C-alpha cells in the first residue's frame, strides 16, 4: 500500500538492508520481492532504494532459486514501476531463474508471468 507510513518504513529499511552482511538464500529473495507487491506501487525514491539495496544481495546469492522462490520473486514485481533499480533486480534475477532446475507448477508459471505483465520490454526482460 502506498502511504506516508509505508514510505517512512521503507526509507528506514533500505539502509539496514544495504548494511546487512547476511547472505540472502532462495526463500529470502522470493519472500523479500513478494513482499514488495503492494509497496512497489509508484516510483517513489523509497521503493527504488529497497530495490537498489536488494539487487546486489540477489547478485551475490549462491543458493539456487527454487520454483517457489522464482514464482514469488517475480509475482512481487507486479506493481513495480520501470526504473534503474527494478531493471538491476531483473538483471540479477535472470541468471538465477535460468539456473533454477526445479520444475515450476502451472500456478507458479502463471504467478511469475503475472508479476511481469506491467513491465515494459527491456533487455533484462528478454
């Protein structure tokens, strides 16, 4: 939900994500992005800061994504606005999705594609 209170929490959370030395595993990546599905409405700086903070964490994650994590992560992008931070998340997710060897359910495929339906054509989306 887009509200001043949510934006304030996101603004406070982004530096904590950046400062964290914890490695994000498959479930954490899927859940973090899934949690953005209602926060990502609009293109405010607070939302972009969360995506900017998550992108490098996704990049360095060594754990293969499960089918559920792929589905959740992409579904969470359903209200994300196109921008540099979201494209960086997609760029870092793409090889992880490609490397995921777990078969996706029909529902998982639908959720993943639904999450991407509003994003414009761009190199990371291909």
